[in-house]
C-alpha cells in the first residue's frame, strides 16, 4: 500500500465519522462543527488528487465562509427564540436502510469495475486551465451558484427578523 492510499483511507475514515456525527448529534452547534470537519476532509481529498486550487476553494468557501454564516444564523436564531435549538433525526432507521442500500450499490459497482491504470504524473499546474474553464463555458453556472447563495442568505435574514 502506498503512502497516498494510506492517506486516502485515513481521510475517508475522518470524513465518514464526521458525516455520521453531523446526522446523529442532537446539538445543532456541534453538528455544524462536525460539518466543518467533513468539509475540510473533503478538501484534503482534493489535495490528495493533486488539485491544490480546489482544496483552497473548498477550504475558503465552504469550511470558512458557509460555516461562518451558519454559526451566526444559529447564534442569531437562538437569541431571538430564547431557547436552545436541538436537532432531531426522525426516521433514523429508514435513512440507515437507504444509506446502506446506496453503499452496497456503489461498492458492488466498484468491485465489478476493472482496475484503473496507474495515474500519470502531472506535467504542469492545472490552475490556469481551471480558471479558463470557470470564465469560459461554466461562467453562467458559477454566477448562478453565487446568486443562489445570496438568495439563501437573504431568506435566512428574512426568517430571522422580528415582527417589529
């Protein structure tokens, strides 16, 4: 087993554990912290795939930006409501059955798939090509994603305001 494969399995275990903790933790603030750990672990997967730019984007946008907004929203709504907000996982058994079915399906597909050839080393930095792709054909998609985040933030502000 190579060092890269061992690193992937460690990151995969952290990602799986933190994702389960997000769903199973009753404290909403702790669930957000576990979500931040899952997002950082996802960024490390990008780093293991030789994509440092996507690692930085994952870290800055999701693990820092979105988590900051979510933490402030939790703090603001707890102050307005005046009580602790708890997370309840309803239909936990049904969710576990569906998740197990999806896992078995994906694992079966991966077991039957032919092994991929070894990955060739990167000859150059892929960041300029990614930048050209973002301002090229995917520019509209990128801008729509930004618009969606702004609308979600405005919706959160609308629901958090008082009736005064």
